[in-house]
């Protein structure tokens, strides 16, 4: 049976040069046990009866290039159906989607977009930069023709992507809904995301 669909992509890192990339690998804290705690898999489990999940696996996420992501992203278009489409993008995925929809038209109507701790520009980034993902914010107007249901989720204690990035998105996408938290950090290692779950269920 044809279902509503959810496209999800996680984050990644982008760098201006090789030196910046190697410095990131040296300095970034890594915990093997923490990486398996993910709200994304929890969300998939609880919504799988009502939605078809398309988990977009981007190439070279630790040293990302917009052109490569664009090519790979468009390979998933052939699997899109004719029911409601929800797009969930986290971190670097947020700026990728912003740039893509600013410069291109998605092949199907988008019911809703959820930007989770999205990168907007280079301000306040600790280890990386927007590099090839940089975009002209004025072109965000193109998104209004593709979806008028946009949710932005960000925590004020995020030390990876500052909260101000979501404030900038909310300014340009002034019809969007900004969900603010105080203690969710970058949403990377939390095992649940009940608020997002409840919002998506409204589609049914």
C-alpha cells in the first residue's frame, strides 16, 4: 500500500581545505558508545507503520561537498510517491536543503520540512565551515513556492551549530515555526525526540 513518505538525512562536515579537515579529526571528541544512541532510529521504529522511510545516505559525510551531495540526493527522486512527503534534515543537511531548494525545484509537492539544528552560515562554527554549501539567503524565497509548512528545531545550548543560525532561518522564512529548547545540545545523541514525533503524526 502506498504510504506517506519521510526523507531523512543526517549531518556531516564541510571544510575549506585539507588542513582544516585534518584539524577537525584531531580535535573532535569521539565516543564509540554514544554514536548508537539516536532519535532517528527511534523515530523510524515508531512511525514505520504509517510512513515509508527513505534514509538518504550521502557520500563522504566527514568531508562533504555540495556538488556530490546534489548528485546523490537526486538519485532518490525515482522512489518518491504521490502521497504526502515530509523532509527531515539535521545540521549540515539543513543548509544543503536550503541551498538546494533555493536553486532548484523539488520534483514533488512537499507537505512539510523539518530543519533540526540547521547550519546557516560560517558564524560561530567551531571546527568546520559551510564551504561549498554556502548560499544566498535572498534565494530562500524560492522555498515558499515548494512548502509553506516549515518547522525549525534548535536548542540554545548547542555548541556545534549556534542557536542564532536557526534565528536567521526563521527571519528569512518568516512563516516557519521555531521550536526552541534549552538542554538538547545538537540533538545528536538523544535517544528520543517526542516533540518531533507528535508533530509528524499530525499528518495522519
